[in-house]
């Protein structure tokens, strides 16, 4: 493990994609909740 640039690049890429997926999941669930509230009122 010598701090290979490709290794760290792939780690960073995976971390960023996980963060994006979690963020999108929160956005979608918030949208679904607000949409459900609009339908209920």
C-alpha cells in the first residue's frame, strides 16, 4: 500500500458516489412525503 494514485482515485470516486446516492435518496423521500401531504389535503 504505497498511496497509489489509482487506488486513492477509486476510493474517492466510490465515496463520492455513495454520498450522492444517499443525498438523492433523502431528496426523493422528502419529495414523496410532500407529494403525499398534497394529496391528503
